[in-house]
C-alpha cells in the first residue's frame, strides 16, 4: 500500500472515529468490526473525493446483508450510504437472485465479486424504477459493495418504515402502491420482496426500498415472486382495513405484463 493510500485510510479512520463519538445508542464497535475494512474505507474515501458526501452522520439500519448510514455533503445534500457486508452476508439468498438474472450471468463463485455484483444490481434496479416513475430513493453511484442514494427523511431523522406508523389514508396509499408496482412491472422487473418492511412512509407517501433482489421477466422465479409480492401487499393493506381481492389484484398485475 502506498503512502497516499495510508493517508486516505487515516482520513477515513478519523471520520469513522467522529461517527463513533456521535453515535451513543447502537453497538458501534460490532458494526465497525464487521463493516469497515481498510478496502472499504478506501472506497468510501473515493466517493467522498468525488463529492457524493463529505461526512458519515449516523447509522440508519442494520439488515441481513448490510448496513445503511446517513451521510451529507455540499453537492448532494443528505444521502444514504448502503454498505453490503462481504464477510457474513446471506450468501445463499443473494446467489439465488443473481443466478437466474441474465444481466449478471457471468459473475462466477467468488464471494467478493458476488457481493460487488449485488450492489451493482441494486443500483441498476433503483435506476430502472426511478426512471419509470416509481417512488424509490434516487440512485447516485455505486462502488464495490457500496450504493449511494438520495436520503428519504428530514435533516434529523430518516423516514420510518410504513409498518411503524399510522397510515393516514390506507385506501389512497394502497392504490398508490399498486400504481407504483405496475410501473415496476412495466419496466420489466418484479420487486421480489415487497412488504411493509421494504416501504418507507414520508410526508404521507410510500417509498419502495431494498430492490437488490428485483429480477427481470426472464428469471425462472419471476411469477413466483410476483405472486408473493401481491399476497404481501394484500395482506398488509388488508390489516389496515382495505378490502383487497388477492386474485383480482394478481390478475391486474398479469394484465400489465400482457401490454
């Protein structure tokens, strides 16, 4: 490693140390040990140099495959930095969604390469959905196992999951989610893990997140995943008092695919 690389590492270590001091609630040492390798810090530093953010502000969430942090900078304002773990990600789950996706057919079996591909896959899926008019976090960049996207929330707090709030108008929100899901289908994708855990609620509107597992129509599990997504949408909004006919909703989605 060159001297200039060491200086970059020292700068990122300083930034992470500041983040450590600001974060008083999470098990920061565990996150730091699992996530912030030296290679990752170099990648983060490159993204900082390229202007995507200036500082990491605080952890937002810890998921099965990665961690999300709120960051900020002069050029893009508040952003979300999603970092997929290489060492202990759910390797089998990730592999099954990549294996049948023709866009990534030559990935191989190297763990690091697969995780890097997964980050690229999420970025590309976000871009396709965003360009199709789906309300998702706007994707800004990806590098190695990192995805940078626009932050959904206020300066002081991220938007909550829809499951953790009182939805003001469930019927209206349901129709909006169905409308967005149809746009996903029209773009040639299926979400693959649609639920109240993968929707945010901000300013009375739903945002769809976590789209790394989204696959194209050619994927062998496309229709299985579509049916599961429809059932999850119907189940969640049914709990909120919305009358949803699962079979009718599925037929509506299938009609979209015929057009």
